[in-house]
C-alpha cells in the first residue's frame, strides 16, 4: 500500500488571534477558553480528504517569535494558515508582512496558504469587514474563511485546514 501523504502545516498570526483555539477545535471539535499563549506545540492528525488519508503535522506557533525563529517555522512548513482576529484591526494589518516573509523565505516557490478571520461570533465588536478579508485573500490568491473557534458554524475551521492540505497536494 502506498504511504499516505504527509503535509506540514504551520499556523501564523499575532498572539491572541485564536491560533491555539482553532487548532484544538480542529483536532478535538472542542473549544478551550484559555490556552497558554506562550506555548508552541506540534500535533499529528490524520484525516480523510477527497478519499485519501492525509497525515498532517500541525505547528501552532506562539505568535511572538523573533525573526529567526519565524523563518525557521516557514522553512519547516509546506503550507500556512494565516490567522487574524476580526475584532483586532492590528492583527489584520500583520497579515501582509507575514505573507511577504513566506514569499521571501520560500521563493521562487509558490506558497500554499489560507487566510482565516477568526472570532466571527464577536460580530458586534468587529473591526475588520468580511469584504476586507475577501479582498486581501483575492490579492494573495488564496482561500478565505471567516470562522469562530468557539461557535464553528458550518465546520469552517476543518474546511480551512482541509483546503490547505489540498492546496499543498496540488503543488
Ligand atoms: P493564540 O495566541 O493565537 O494561540 O490565541 P488563543 O487560542 O490562546 O486565544 C486567545 C484568546 O481568544 C483566548 O481567550 C480565547 O478564549 C479567545 N478566542 C479564541 N478563539 C475565539 C473565538 O473564535 N471566539 C471568541 N469569542 N474568543 C476566541
Ligand atoms: Mg497560542
């Protein structure tokens, strides 16, 4: 039997945007309110995507690494989830620079990537419009998901990770 493909995914974004909550939601279908913000963890996870068993290694970064550490994470990864918090405009503004870093480290290769606007349950204190996320994703030529690690309506969190796996496998 052919060895199942393995993809390395790294989750990036400013501290506090919900990276750990999203990863834990994806892996356990649960929401954990408080998660050590300084912790960096890797997880292994298998999923059936389009009738193929894919093994993922997922790196949940802390979001406060220095540039050398960040570059190391970028070199390690095959695909990237860039997360911002829809209630934190500053986190949205950090997406562009993160994307540039990915491009720079991976060039001349294309970088498989998905953009996630998290905390969509907090619509009443939203600072970033859905259209802005969509526009940025279009500029970066990547898929875009607004989702919530705590509400997870429609399973958008898993969809984002699965789409990223597909994107990696296409390259
Ligand atoms: P990280 O630093 O990016 O890993 O962020 P965490 O996963 O530690 O989450 C930071 C804070 O945001 C925690 O207090 C979480 O409970 C909260 N949080 C994460 N995701 C969501 C979400 O989708 N909705 C809401 N309302 N809070 C969230
Ligand atoms: Mg975290």
